C-alpha cells in the first residue's frame, strides 16, 4: 500500500495586524512575501525564507487577552551564529536574548515577534 509523504508544514501565527507582521518578517527577519489575500488590508498572508513558509492570520486584538494562544516555533538553522549576527541589529531581541549552548545539546537563541509568538533558532551541538 502506498503511504502518503509529508512535504511541508505551514504554521499559522495569530497576529493583530497582518500588514505589520508582514513588514516585521520581511524587513527584520529576511523573509519575503509569498502571498496575501488583499493588497490593501490583508487578513491572511504567507512569508517565506529558504523554503520555510509561515502563514499570518489576523485576530482581533481583544482576543489576545483570553482566547488566542500564541505559538512557539523552533527553526533548525545550519549556522545559528551567523543568523544571530544577522538579527542582532534588527531590533528584534529582548533583554534576555542570548546565543548559548544548552544542557539538552543545542546551540540556540530565541525572542518573540510583535504578537508574542516565540521564535527559537537552533542547531544540534
């Protein structure tokens, strides 16, 4: 029997403003816009970098207090040190962002996007 093969996964991140989120991911994190449902006032869009595509979906800002759970994404990166250097002047890090080796065998750093979605970038040691 033929078994279906997974090809990709496209996480959908809840955001308060799709336009602002697209700007953040493209201007600061090096993604490019793949698509958006409306060029003037998008409610859903996709951004891509190196074959990794994230989808951004509008949620009412009031929902963030109670109903919307944000995500934690872990990206496997071939050269996490180079990516840390690329991002360090992009005003995306928070006070506790640090590149470090972990006790669970990775080298990684992390921060939150504009809407509180966690982004961790790592490689195995």
